[in-house]
C-alpha cells in the first residue's frame, strides 16, 4: 500500500503538469440528453481533472459519510484507523462526518458543512450529478479501475455524460440486492421428506414462492403470533422485482429515458396480484416500515421464519440471533455467533408462478428478478482537499479494505478479486450484477421521484386484503388501471410538478 501511495502522488503530478498546458473549463456534470452525439471517455489531461494535482494537502481533516451498518459493526473505525496510519506523515486525518448515512450534501455542501467523501448507493450519488454536488473522478488515478477489477455494469452505474464526455463519478464497493433470509433451525424436522420434492437438499419454500406461501399458512396456524414470510411491501426497492419479473420497467432506453415510465407494462399486474395475496397472510407490519425495522429482533425471536433485506444487514440479524442463543441456551459468545452464522441463510428470491397467482398457480415458474444497486464512494464538489479525498477513496476501495469490509459486514463485494474469494452467494450476486440480471437502480436524478408514489401504492396494496368489499385491487383490471395511473403520476412528478 505504501508503494501505491507514492506512485499515486508521482502519477498525479505528471497528469497535473500536462493539464497545466490546457485551458481551464467548468466541471459541469449535467447529463447530455442528445443520444445521437458520439460519447467519448475523458483523456487523462482533461481540464476537468485539474484539481487533482497529485500534491496531497497536508495537515487536513477528511470528513467521511458511511452507512449505519459499517459504523455499528466497527468497520468504519478500522478503515479510518488504517487510513490515518498510512497517511500520518502528511498529517491527513479521516473522521466520521457524524451526519447520518443519508447525508444531505445538496444542502450542507454549499455552506461548507458537508462531508468530503460519501458512501452511498448509485441512485443517491448519481442523483446529485446534474446539480454538480459530486465531482468527476480521474479513473486513471484510481487503483480499482486500473486493476480492471470492476465489472462494466457496475462502472456504468457511476457514469454520466457532460459535453459529450462520459465521466465517472464514483468507485463501486459492493452489490446491494434484496435477498430472502430464513432461519434454517426453524425448518420442520422432517423438511427433507415433506418440503424437498426435487430431492436437491434445498427446502422447497425458499426455492419457489408457492411453497413459501403454503408454508407460511402452516407456520401461522401453529402459532398465530408468528409469520412464515414478512417484509415491508411499501419499500419499493424490495417489491419492484416482482413487477420487473412480469415485464415492467422503470425508465426506457437503458433505464435512462425518464419520458418512458413502464411500471404498467407487460404483465406487471401479476406481480402486484401475487404480493396482495401474500399480504393477506402477513401482519399489518407489512404495510409500512414496521416489518423492515423489526427484522433482526423478529427473526431472532422466530416471529418471522423468513424476510427480505440486503446482504449488509445479515450481520445485524446474526448478532441479534446470537444474543438470543446466549440468553435462552446459555451458549458462550463464540458458540452463539457460530450457531447464528450457520442458521441465517440468504438465497435469491424464490421463483414465481407465470400467472402470478399463489392460490391457483400455474405449473410454469419464472425467475424472480430483483432491483439492485451498487454502493460506492464519491467525492463532494465542495471539498477543499480533492487530492487527500481521492487518496481516501483509493484506500477505501482497495483490495485490502474491501476484503476487510466483506469479512466484517458480509457484503457482496464488487471487486472481482475479492468476490472470487467470497462465499457462493456473494459470487452469485457478482455474476448477476456482471451479466445484468440484477436490475440496477437508474443512475439519473428522476429516480428520486419514483420512491414515494411507488412505495405508497405498494403500501396501499398491502393494506387492501383487510378492506373486504371495499377492496381497491381485487381484480387484475383494477390493478392494471392503478399501475397505469402510477406511471402517469411518476411522469408528472418528473416533468410537470418538479
């Protein structure tokens, strides 16, 4: 790492020397809407990169925003400690910005209160590009790109066009995609005889949603305070995959054309019907954020056999279950953690009936797609220390630190060298992200207008089974009409209201 640090300084200094011969231009980051214009990649001496002189600012403090799990699990402390030791000769110190994982850079940055470096999902970070809140990064000075360990799909998630040049605005770290997590130790003792029809040693209820539905009915009947499958349907990040599986899409033309809203396309209504049917077997917690917020405690207590969350939350569930084992079984801390690790299992979403009907399912099953994101690091346009901030991003996205992040938080890493050494599930997610089978969140500002109306609609769908004769979504025609209205509402929010 020490050698790379000095190489970074020398290399960047050379680039700056070349840049000095070029005229200065504004580092505008507004996306081009002209699809007929030839898009080129930036050259190393692009004037946009003139701030990256290679001369590390000395005796400065870099404020870093990280996600809550990284903070809670101690990863951020280790990252900061390692970085500060590496760069102590320059007097560069990284600190937790203490602004929450969803730092409001657009409102704090211009006034000097924002962070220098932000870790977030691509939809959040790239939503700041148009208004120039984050700056283009010189990929020729970033080890992760020069080592060719970032898959192209992940790289594209952080690209945006300005003046016909395709700039990169972030460095991917990990793949985020919802997964089904279940308690292996809550399976019926005879599950291999009763819930493994294909004899593949994988429980049927985590392979297809029809069996999960049937199992949930039984699980609840045995104890009406417990639920076989529960999650927050109002979180559109979790539910959108059910619509995508039947032909819906968010935006047209590579998920970047915000004039084409497609949540009503294909047979998206089947996905909504399926979720409504399952919601009838869930508790009222599925209507809002309650199920999502309760996931670790509910799975640890056995209230939920299975739920949905992202890979980086698994460690929180494991910790909660380990505490339960210690309290109820008298296990040591190490024994409890080991047992919890063995019993919290993550799998891709179970397959779906092609007709979207859990009560009268078709024999044909289809793959359940998932919405995904690429979490990574970006740099504030308002930082006074671009070279020190770039050094931090380089350090945080290095093999060593991504590997440590994977070990502590159990992420699905976006670096191919770390992913190749990870568990089977992480490797599956890396492959899905690489080949495009995970539908990545659009990297355009318009995505911000999707979450509220789509989440409200799905929450309303979750509440519908309890309405009886006043149901709003009890037929496919009603669902289709509602989806068409949802697409229109999102279009209007993007192009008329905002």
